């Protein structure tokens, strides 16, 4: 008879052998139910040594003991956080309707030109020189060095030839000659097409993310992930509308990057929730979610801290070209981390998430029947 300590039983009487799990140092890391933490001498005589598990827990590595773990009660703040999120979304929507977005030249149209100076130049000097000639609201960015710049201006009434001459005079600096090339005029129609395309890109990204989570995990979790991403997008856009910050293609790129980053953090939490639903016994749904968030907290802190260092470096050292991208990513990083903890997890709870959503059950019509055939001739013998 095989050793019972190395065997595990599933419902239905089938026995599968599983050796103890060990880490790289040879320590046994197998997690068992709390009742099995007792020594054999301390167990009741009527209790067998075998651990009975269903196939769902076996697939995840066995029953998981959580009696000795410290679990942070995240879901105790579920309702206050829901009210806080609702207020932020309402304020953001109000700012978008009242103030609107301060669209940049990429969406409104305008003039862009490349300028090359003989000597290194400061961006402030170029902007001041343009303002003296009547060109206000100019955006100046470096192109690989301090002598080559990209200058963008609001829509102008002059044609290309007139702009070449007038900009050539406006961009000249004392003891530092400028050479202008590639003057491009972007019409308002092209800008509006880019704006509509940006909205379609954001909506498509949100819907595809929801479809992925629905197929990979469960529909209730997909709804939570979608609402979390919508929350992050609206709050970030609302911040730019509330303070009338410029919204251009770099900010749009930051929002699309945030959608992917926020979903990545959410997927890690969802994967742990699914695992704990299958492995942990005698725990409520909120306890499962709290346990999952607690187990992924360290990973979340490390990831957010690492990305935050990069974002702050771009914010203070990246120059004007990366400034608003960094601002949008900084805001979205904070909002996305918060929404991955509360919104994406609390929405499925409100929809009635339970262990049955993750355990695949075989329907009766697909269960195999045992058929016994008795040969009549065998009775004659």
C-alpha cells in the first residue's frame, strides 16, 4: 500500500500522487489546510492522514492555508472609495463639458517648421524672439541637440512663402543665425480627423482589453477591468481639462500607455483572485479579495516605484518634448494604482463574484456512463 503522506485524493475516489513542493534550498513549501498543520499525534484518531482535494485545487497546487497570514482588510474601505471615485469622475466630466480640452496644434492645426542655429540656443530665447514679432503661443522643442529645434505655431493667415520670410526674420538671434526648412501648414480639417481618430483609438483599446479579460478570466472581472480603465482615462482627461493644460499627441500616447499599464497591474490581481478562489477553503469572497490584494501588494509597490522614478526623470530632465507626456503618465500612474486595488476588484464583488465562477463543472449530459456487458454464454459454462 502506498504511503498516504505522498498521496492526495480527489472527489470520486481517484488518487493522484504528488510529491512535496520544495524551494531551491530544499525546504518543503507545500501549503495544506489549517487542520493539517497538527502533528499526527495531535490529530483525532478518526481523521485520516490523506488530504482530500478537488481537481480545481489540485490544478493550482493544492489547498492553501491562510490561518497564519496577515491580511490587510482593503475591502473595509470599499464604500468610501467608491464615493471618492464617483466624485472624481463627476468632477472630471464636468470639467470636460465646461472647460473642454485645451487642444494642441496636433488637433487644431497650425504651422510647424524645423530651425537650425549656428550656435547652441535656449528655447526661451526663441520663444521671446517670436513673441516680439507677433507669433504668440509658440511651442519649441529640441531635435537631438541644442542647435536644431522644432517650432510649432497656431494657424496663420500667411501662405508658405510669406511664412518663410517672416519666420526667418523672427527667428534670427543676435550673433546666432538661423536656417529654416520644412515649413508645414496643418489645416483644421486634418486636426479634427486626428482628434476623431484619437477618440476611436481610446475606445478600441478599452473594448479590446475588456474582451481579453472576459476570455482569459471571467466576464464579471472583465466589467471591473473595463470600468477601472474608463475611470483612469476620464480622471486623467478631467485633470487636463480642469487646469486647462495643453492636450496634444504626446498626452494621448501617455493615456494609451496608461491603459496597458493599468490593465497589467489588474491582471496580476485577477490571477491571484482566481488562484485563491480555487485553493482557499472556508473564506468569504471579500476575504479572498483581501488576501489576493495583500499578496500582490509588495509587487505593486515595487512596480509603481520603479515606473515613478522613470516618469520623474522624464518630467524634470526630459525637456519640453516629454513634459506633458510625463505629467499625464504621473497622474494616471497614481489613479491607475488606486483603481486596480479598489475599482477593478469591488465591481465584481457587487456583481456577485464567487468560487463557482472559477471552478469548471462537468454537465451531467457529458459525464461518462459505466456500461457493463454480460456475455450469456459465460453463464452456460
